[in-house]
C-alpha cells in the first residue's frame, strides 16, 4: 500500500484506497494539550459525504474516524497528547465488481491509464483506488483539526462555490469576506446567492439525468492571518497552498487575488495602495489576494481553484484496451458524482487549513525565537553591567581586607552579612527578595574568600 505524505511543521501521512478495507491518516506535529472537538470535525466530514442529493454519488459511507492514538478523553473533552494522531476510516459500502471491466480499459481523462503505466497490476484501482476523491476524507479530518487550532488564533478558513459551469455565484468581498454569508451545513449548497444556487442545482441535476458531468470553480478565503506568514520563493503562501490543493483530485488550476485578470491590467490599476486602517497598515484593494512576495500582508488571502468535470460519466466514450492495444468504447457502471464541486468545498477548506497551519506554526516559532533572542540580548547587557559592578565590589572588599588586617578583625562578620542580606532583599521586593538573598549569600562567601587571599 502506498503512503502519501505532506508537510514540514505538521506532517500528514495518508494510506489506503477507495475500495480498500480502510483509509488511514497519521498526523505528526500536533502540540500536546490542545482541545479537539470531534463533533465539530464530524460536521465538516458530513459536508463532503455522498448520497445526499441527486447531483452526488449514491455511495453513502459513515465517514466517522476511529481514533487510535494521539487524543486523550478528559473532562473538558478530547485533548491532544503530543504523540502522532492516528485515525482510521472503514470502507463499508463498496462495489468493486462495478470496476472489473475497467481493469485494462481506462476511463478517458482519469488516472486509470497513468496509474497502470506506473504501477501495473500491483495497485488496486477499484473505485479509482488511491486516486479517488474518497482520499480527501482523511484530509478533511486533518484539516478540521487545523481549522480549530487556527480559530484559536483568530484565523478563519471558509469557501463557497464560485461557479458551476457558466452559472456564477456572487464573489467574496476581497477586502472583507463574510464567513456568515455561506451556509456551512451538510445538505445545504455553499453559495452566497441562493438564486444562483437554485440554478446550479437544476443544472447539476440535469447533467446527472443526461449521464454527463460538469465542473466548476471554488473560491476560498483566509481571514485573520497576520502579515509576515510565509517564506520567499519555494515555501511561499501561494506554493504551499497550491501544493496542497493539487492533492485534491479534479483540481486543475488555481489563482490568487485577481489572478489571471492581472495580466490585462496596468500597474496603476493592479497595485494595492497602502492605507492606515484601525491603527494598522492595510491596503485599499486586494488584487494581490493578501500575498506579496510569497508572504501574507495582513489582508484576506483569497484564491480560486478550478475543478474539472469528473471523467466518470455514463455516456459511451472512446478508449483503448491497454493489454491488447486496441481501440474500444466504454459505457460506465458504478456510482459517481455528476458534479464533484459541492462536496469539494469542505475539502478545499481543509486542505487550505493544513497548508496555512504549517506556515503559521513556522511564523509563530520564528516570532518566539526573535522575542527570546531580544530578551537574551538584554540579559547579556545587564550581565555585563552586573559583572563590572561585582568587580568593583571585589576591589572595595580587598581594601576592607587590608583595614581588617590592620585592626586585627576577623574576615567574617555575621552581623554585617545579615545587614547586607536584609538590605538587598528589601530592595528586590517581596516577590524576588528571597532569590536575591540566596544569590548574595553566595556572593558574600566568595567575597570573604577573596578577602582572605588579599591578606
């Protein structure tokens, strides 16, 4: 079984296939002590379920994760333990016999052909195998957890159907997208404009009745992300998000902000003027989609992905027999989505959350490291001043040693030592007095040792 991996700060490993007994995910890098709401995660998983309407596959699965490690049940709910989180999804409603005719007869534009050329008969391709849209299920689980962790930081990820075929929904406000504008419940079409959504449903249902399929576009927004997240060049916000997006079957394109439309604009039209808003730097427009130089600029990150029509259609199609190297035709059996776009919306949100969380963890780590470095620098400066003062104190102690020798006095003077200890304790204050007192006890011991050497 092949394992697919993604991520640096947060690493995910996915194993399984559409008609395998189970699909597994292992998530490495989750911090210990984080509360995870499994009911909330299940809500997102339910949004990608099939079998809910006329324009989705009739295959209905429970899609409930069996968590084997990484979470501990406590009074307040499930909490991460810091060890890898492993979860399993069991495939129970499979019909592999529907795919026997396609063992050597590939669906046009599907991974049937390329997967056979790469793996031959060693890979089970029933139901699309590891190339199936079902493999987005564990990604949605990991993404649901990342979304909860991001929400604690004030960062939200949400998406809607931008278009089905040529039927378009309203766009997000690029400067102030509203998460509440989109229904995010299972069974509800995630669109802003209900009238457009009704037309989409009518069109998708008609495609299903005709044995055909249709593609579309999904628009996603990330709000609350601070400026400075992301890396230049190869770990940029765009490349990191895009890498994750293309792990979703059927995604064929992505654009950020005004995307390809920027190619028709002049600089004076496309540039986002800087302004001060609510005491912070912002931009008046958002053609950049919240990203400049691969790094977030504090504005909403906006992007759109194009999803092709599913190649699994019921119309007769031209294809080949890969064993016999002859041309033939294929009339499909099985259960397939005439439009994958509605079920893909939570997948896009989840994949985006995983990518953004990876970059945000690095950003937060760098910020903490910078803060630690700054504090240590200040301590180093204070240590220099303290060392100079201790050296001066030792010089004075040496002079005192000479005077004690002349007067025949003992080096140790318990009464004087107690006066010094009480004095520094009072200066340090109640909270730190005892700590400073302990330090000065050691200092007095060393000073007396120095005085003895001076006599």
